[in-house]
């Protein structure tokens, strides 16, 4: 059954046709998504491994469209990149989230904000200047902003990306490596780039009940700490996983066990509740 795809290639496949149509609809709808107010942000709390207190959040993009319903980020974010819209949308995400998070800091105290950054954004020569200007304008402290990049970004990393990273680091902004351990050469990126935080991928967290994976997680966390990095585990769904990660001295935990990604109002309620 594994190889049936090979035979299928030559035949007319209505599913492929439908897929192409869906992509065209998605792209034409996406063009107007921002101006129509169809994009929104949700905030997923990151809690201290010891004690569950909210230390920060990761902001995640959502798209709800009348025709298409709710579209998952892995489907529409690559489309935003293809269409050249990720720059404008990315700037809107940063502006909105920084403004929001600054209000929360004023009301509830210390709060870290993690924002995902696409490779296309980092290739824009103005990216660092834009981020630093938004920080100034909102009053949000650069040290409390963490930009999450994946290994694939660093793989295709050119002069402009390096210059952006350099300028952002000089401005005090924090840098996180996302989905750590899933790529081909995570280790080499750890010493090439000035990371502050390491995010262990969900795939390691899911299988912590196997001793091999537990040992892998132990060593990833140890490695992060040896290099002076903050270590975050994502996709924590069970008490058993939380227990093990706490034992392994992971710093922050993020996952459905604690909170789903929340609309601003609900995130604020969670902050208020913990006093
Ligand atoms: P990511 O950066 O690895 O984000 C974590 C994903 O895991 C999010 O999916 C989140 O909702 C999900 N998640 C959180 N806790 C759990 C859990 O306990 N169990 C499981 N199964 N999943 C959990 P989401 O929001 O669908 O985003 C998917 C990906 O899309 C993100 O992966 C990121 O690569 C990208 N993305 C999302 N928002 C943005 C954005 O604003 N900008 C950019 N450039 N990419 C984004
Ligand atoms: Ca992320
Ligand atoms: Ca991740
Ligand atoms: Ca991921």
C-alpha cells in the first residue's frame, strides 16, 4: 500500500484538480484577509515548570474566512510567504502583540512575548529597524521580546538575515530556536547563532515515557543549560510529561495541559486569576 502513490501519478486524479482549485481560492481570499479583519491573534501561556505561574506567552496567528472557515497556519502561512504578504502581516502581528503585551505588563507585571518569524521577514533589509521602532513606539522592553526562528531559516541564511539578527541582538531582543531537534543540524546552529532560548520540539515531549526519549530530553535540556540558554518544552499534554520535564529542570512549559492558545480576553482573565 505504501507504493501505490507511484502508480497514481500518471492517472487523472480529481483530487489533485480539487486541490489546485482550493489553493487558488485560498490565495485570492488571503489577499483581502488583513484588510477585512479576518486575521486574529491568540496567546498561548508559557508557565514556569516549578509552580505553573505564567511567565510569558507565544503569539499565534489565526485566520477565519467566510468561505473557507478556519484555516490552519501551516496551510496559509506558506501562502502568505508565496504571495509576498508575510511582511505586512508580520508587521501587523508584531505591532498588535507588542501593544497588547505592553498593556498587560503595565497591569499585571513582568511578561515575556514570543513571536514567530518567517525566513522571508528576516530577508527584508528593514526588518530589524522595523522591530526596534515598534519596541520604541510601544514602550515594550526589547529584553522581554523573543523572536522564534526555525532551523530552516538558518539553513538558507544570507547576509541580510545575519545583519538583521545582529542588529536585533544589539538592540537587546532575545532569540529562540524553535522546534529544536527536528532538523538536520540543530547542533551546528547552536554555536553559530546567538540564541537565548531553546524550544524542545513537541515530538520529544510526546514520547517521554520511553526511556530513550527521556534520555534525549535530559541531554537537550542539559546542553541548553550548559550554553546558558533558557529551555522551553512545547506540546506538554499530560501530567506525566510535566512531572518528567520538571525533574529534568526544564525552565518553561507550554501546552494544552496548562492552556490552549487563548484570545486576548481569555489570556487576560488567566493573568488576572493568578493575581
Ligand atoms: P509552532 O511555532 O511550533 O507553534 C506551536 C504549535 O503547536 C501551535 O500550532 C500551537 O497551537 C500548537 N500547540 C500548542 N500546544 C500544543 C499541545 O499541547 N499539543 C499539540 N498537539 N499542539 C500544541 P498552530 O497555532 O497551528 O501553528 C502552527 C505553526 O504555524 C507554528 O508552529 C508556526 O510554525 C506557524 N505559525 C503560527 N503562527 C505564526 C505567526 O504568527 N507567524 C509565523 N511566521 N508562523 C506562525
Ligand atoms: Ca513557535
Ligand atoms: Ca515549535
Ligand atoms: Ca512546529
